[in-house]
């Protein structure tokens, strides 16, 4: 019992356009390049915030700063994942803080990763704009 007809030719044309972009991997490539940009900027920020040890005998550290690595972006069908990790065993203590030996006090954390993530969150529109412009071409 139909009460009218719907002309969906324009919608079908749009759907075909989106399908062709998806099949050509254009959308995925645009989002992946933006994800790489976000990851690279995050790694740069966290490395610059990581403290370097200064010793009395003239040595300088840097193990913690050199320990930062970027994994990704990886795509699992639903989202792009970017991981920033540091495998140096004391990285968590520098990030979050720790008790001093003997329990006499507390050393505050540097929060270099957390601060970088807050900064990147504010920069996200600028970092993702090229991909969004490419996606905007779907509606032309």
C-alpha cells in the first residue's frame, strides 16, 4: 500500500561516488596520512618535554628521551590506532611521580606524555584539516 514514489537518483549518485572513493582507498589514505601527522607531532612534543639527566661528573643522560617510539597508525577496520610508548623501565616513575627511597617523601611526576596529549587534542583540527578537505570533496 504505497502512497507515493521517491526519486532517489541523486542519493544513488552520491552513494556511487562514496563507494568509488572507498574502493580506491582515497579516504583511508587521507585519514592514515593525517593520523601519521598526529603521531609524529605527538612524538615530537613528548620528546621535547622529557627531561635529560645532568650528572655532577659531566655526563648527560638522554636514555629516557631516546626511549620514545611511535607505533602506527594501524587500522583494524573500525579505527586508526597510534601508540606512543617508552620501554625504559623508569619511564612511568618520571611520568607519574614516585616515593623516595626510605619513604621520606614524594617526587612529583613530569607528566610529559599527558601534557603532550592535551596539547595535541587542542591542535587536532589543524592536524586533521587536510583529510577533512579531501573528504569534503565527496559533497561537491
